[in-house]
């Protein structure tokens, strides 16, 4: 969900920084390749060469540069069929130190209503 959304924002002229903890995904994007079967590599290559290029990084300090952060992380179900909040919690911890007043943070994940307030 995150890569298609990031590409769409970039194609509309917004500068986009994608964050991930998987270095293979970062390397693929930097080389203009897609790591998702239904997203064409030429779309990635075009986005990284745009006037306001799409970039990807593992450096969460760059979150401070963004006006809006959209957290697109998996929420698999645990043994009790409840959303596993691990990815949400870890991502919040990773970006938290670099947030500044006025930034918009959106949780785009399959989880229950109220997650952003409770977790």
C-alpha cells in the first residue's frame, strides 16, 4: 500500500521520501526497479528522475523534512485474531524523535478505530 501511494503523490508533484527498514527495497528504488510485481519498474525509474524526485531511505531522521507522514505498515492478525500492533509501534518509535510541530501523521493500516489514540 505504501509504494503505490507514495508514487501517486510524487506523480502529482509532491516531493516524496519513502522510509523502510528493508535495505533491498531501498536499493531497488534507487536503481529504478520495482520490488512489487504489479508496479512497473519504469514507473519507479520515472519517479526517481522527476523534477521533485521520489527517494527512499532507511534514515528516519529525514522524517523531520516532511510536512506529512503516512504510515503504511502491515497489521497481521495474532493468534487471537487481533491486529498485531508491533509494526505500528516500531514505526512510531522510529519517527517519533524527528517529528516537529505542525506535521500531519496519518496511520494508513488495517486496524481498529481508535488505534492512533490508544496505541
